[in-house]
C-alpha cells in the first residue's frame, strides 16, 4: 500500500474522531477548533506537496520554506488544542476550590485538669 493511499484512508478515522468529539459536546471549544485546524493543515499540505513535486521536482519534506509554511498550520492546531484544554482545566479548578484552600477549623482547647 502506498503512503498516499494510507494517508487518504487515515482521514476517515480522523473524521469519525471529530464527529464523536463534536457530538459529545464535552471537548473544550478552543481545543475542538484546534482538532479541526488539523484538517486545514491537511488541506494546505496536499497542494503544497503537489507544488513541490511539480515546481521543484522533489518531495515536500525537502523544500524547506514550503514544508515549514505547511507545518505552521499543524503548529497552530496543536497550540489551539493545548490552550483549549488548559483553559478547561483552569475553569474546573476555579469552579471547585481544592481542600487546601479551605480554612481549617481550629481545634478546641483541651480542658486542663489541676
């Protein structure tokens, strides 16, 4: 099986992953946008790879400026995923204060016997 075929086939499980994430409504919105941005990365990478092959006669990975430009979309997607989950963690921590932030009750002084 060629790498191009494998790449095309791998989109179907990813689309299923996105469908379930979206449908569950449990994924933070910014993280979900980041996961969808991965599709933008794929959409940019395919024409960039074709351009590298036609114009430079080489693979995308060997044309640094073009490869770096395409990879920047993946970097942006990853940043959005991380920021989305970070934001969700911060919200959940501020909504439910931890036990260490609760003031402790002073213990009652023991009665002294003489």
